[in-house]
C-alpha cells in the first residue's frame, strides 16, 4: 500500500510540475476568468416533458392551431385606401389547459396616433418609424363566437394592439375547438413601419398588404398567452394553420399573394394562363404581364371588381400585394425531392432592367433551391417577390423589397427576405422576444447562398469577423435583449453578431461536417414548431457531441469581447533546435480556439490549431513547439476569422 501511495504521490508531483509549466497564473491586468466561461451552466427547463434535454420537442410537446378563412376588399377612395374584411378563425386548443378567454393581435393598431409604438418612436425616427395617422388602426365592427353549436356576440376588450375575447363557456383542453368571426376595416398607411404600405408609381399605386387581419396570439407551454404588443421593431409570433383567403380588388389590378392561386381561369387572361404554364416548366424567367401590356384593358378580365382566391396550408401567416402597375414574371423552382414549384416577381416599370428587378425571379428561384438543398426543403409551392415601399420584409411565400435596389443590393435583399421562410416561417421562433433567432440565423444562411449563387457572382471576400466586429464594438445590450428594449444603434447585431457566432462555430470550433449535421437536426426537429433559445443550445450540444455552453452563454447573454495575444517566445536551453516555449494570453472575457501561423528562420511554415480547452484553467497558456530553427514570426488568427479587438498583439516578429 505504501509503495502504491509513493508512486501515486510521485505521479501527482510530476503532473503539478507539468501543469505549472503550461497553465500560468493569470495576471491581474487580464480580464479573463475561466470560471465565467467554463463553470457549470444549466439552461431553464419547462414542465410536463414538453421539451427534452436533447433540444428536441419532448414526448408531451403540444401547440395550438389556428385555421383562417378571410374575405377582404380593397377600395381606393379620394382620401385614402381601405381594406374591409371578415376573418373566421377555427381555433384548436391542444394544450392541457381550459381557456376562459382568447387573445388576438391587432397589429394595425400600431398606426393609431395614440398607440404605444407611436409613443416610443424616437424623435430621430428610423426604419421602423411608426408614422401614425388619424385614420390608422383597426375598426372592429363585430365579434361572434361559435362553440359547441351555439353562437353569440362578444364585446371585445381592446388594449393597444391586442384584443381579448372573453368566452361564455371555457374552451376545453386537449383538442377542443372554437370558431371566432371578426368583421373589421382599416385604412392602409403610406409607410407601414417598413413592413407594409403603399407607394405611387407612374402606372398606379403598389399596395403591399400585411398585418391585415386580426390574428390569434400564441398560447404555448412556456408563457401561456404571448401578448407582447406590436410596437414596430419586434416582429411576430404566430401559430400554424391553413389559410383560405379571398381578395376583391379593382379589375384592372394584378393581385399576388402567399400560397396557391385557386381561380386562375377567372382572373387571368388565356394568354397569361398559357404563359404561367410555360413558366412552371422553365428554368428561365417567363413574362406573364409584359411591360408594354401594363395598363392595357386586354391584360385583365372583367370590369369593376375581381376576386382572387388563394390557399396556403400549414403556414403561420399570409400576405399579398395589388397594383395596376405590375409587370409580372415567373420561373420554375426545382426542389431536391423532385417536386417543382414556381418563383414569381411583380414590379413597376421603374424597377425593371437587367441590373435590377428583371433579375428578381432569378434571384428568388436560386435562393429557394440553395436553401432547400442545404437545410430543409421549401414546403410550399410558390413564392413571389414584390417591389414597393418596404425596404425588405418577409412573409410566408411572399416578400417585399425596395423598388430602387439594383444588382448585389437587390440580390442581398431578396435572398435575405426569402431566407426568412426558413427562419421563422418554417422554424417558428418568437420574433418578438428573440430577434436573433430569425434575423441572425437567416443572415448566416444568406452568406452560404451568396457564396453559391451563379458561381459566386456576388461573393463577399471581405473578412467577415473584423467587419462585423466594427458593427457591435460599442454595443451595450446583449443579443438576448428583446427588440423593443435594445438600443436602436445595437439592433443590427441581431443580424451580424449572431451570424458571426454561427460562422465561428462552423469554421473554427466544430468544423463544417459536425456543425452542418447538428444545425440540420435542429431545423428538422423544430420545423413548424416553437423552439426556445435553450432548445437550440441543447440541440447543437447534443448533435455535435460538444459542450458549447462556454460559447453560448457569453455570446448571447453578454457583450464581452475577445482579445487573444502572443506574449512571447523562449527556447529550451536557449537552443532553437531543442524546441520553443510559446506563451499566449487570453486578455479579455471571451475565449476561442487558437489558430497560429508559425514561420521559422529555415523557411518552415506551419499552421497550428489549439482547442478552446487551453483556456479552461486560466488566461495564460504555454506550450512547447518542436522548432528546428529560430522562430521568425507567429501570427495569431492569420485569416482574421475571429473578432479579435486588438490585432496589434496578434503578431510576433523576432528581433
């Protein structure tokens, strides 16, 4: 026993000597504390086994469903243009709870002069300036509830952009159904907080119509009713359902919308029907309404008003656009399963041209194909890109992009907005609380699409890490800050900082094969469901086989910075041929793996990778490098893939 103990103590002594030569005491000037990153992290859990520890929906996961039947009429008046409509919502309560009341979103109420959003818009304004007007907001004419065969009128309780419908009889749990019909109207704002609105062109107004019907709020397993009001910057959180909707508009208008057109024979001319059939079989763009046909009576059927009928299944929303000014074109989309779809574009003559919107359908088609092959097949049959007042806004199957964009700017806008059909239209996150989960994930996949489109026509060769670092260097709010609480100079980091984080996880931590597999698993398991940030963290850890909490915690919950440095080089016995001792310092709060480019005096050049684990015990790391001659130079992060805040200490040059 004593002999074994003696050997054990000797081994411990050798280990401690080796340790002291590798992980040095962190100097007081260094901000880094390894316990901040590598200490235990436990993500919040939900009750009832609705979400699993592996980051997947749990065995008791549930979510409610809302199916919509909508009729809406667009009327152009002398003073303004109005939408008059009715929506019938068939709501299915799959939760284990009885519901005494229902909550609806009344997003158009943002544009009432006394809305919360109008009250908190900064004097300087920004893209999401509310610009309320006297006729803005919903006018709710009636609300009728039908439950178990009994119908009754309800006087709703409206608070800002939300409406509570109190039920005479509670809605039962676990699959019970109720129907609510709402009659309403509203005036279309000119500038709908950069998400919808209207704009005048030579040949007529372009109306981009969204947030155009009262929508159900989400009742989920995390917070019950999600009733955060719409205030402009924070976007949307919606349940899935089937949409059957009818748009009545002046007969000289072309209407495009989410989903599949059901009555082409009633609203398209024979020539347009023939062209549409050709487009469905063509990889090249086919004109449906040519520039010279815009405004011609022969380009439209009927006189007075026409009704366009669309359907979209298993969606979280629908939107549409209408105009007398639309040029309209389309092309086939090829999905990896062999299924075919159609990409369309609608734009005024001012937007046309091969350096602009005449390539819109090409951009849209290629984006849909790239994302479908890389991540998850686009689940619907069609998508349409519309030129108008909104800089860039996304809805299932339809996107709004600014009318004067050209070339790379238009490509970037289109591939970003249609990319949102993956995040959050397929992976249904809560945009009003966790904006980074849709904007940032989408920005990440946009990088991939841009690299692959048309042999890299618009590929960005800039150093993304350093470029993005500049955009959030002075950020005071972390990514987990809700959009209505984040500084207006900081919300761009939802896009850029999130995307950079995913790029680094893919390229510098996990490697493409492990990252891509884990990311696709996350998408697959949460398609048409409602993941939390913690579900994403767990899913990536589980599928990659790596505990990434050291990254997730600071990157999303703090504004910490990264500053890795080369402290110095010494030689064993002052002889470079016997090996070099290289000392690295992690000076700031974040940590990342280390990539070194080492050049020796004899011309030997080597790339060396050290895992992030070298920082697990402190902020200083020494290691022996088997040099065969003096080290001429060392460059830390030679490809500038990390957002290092001080590049001057990333280079060592021998004196």
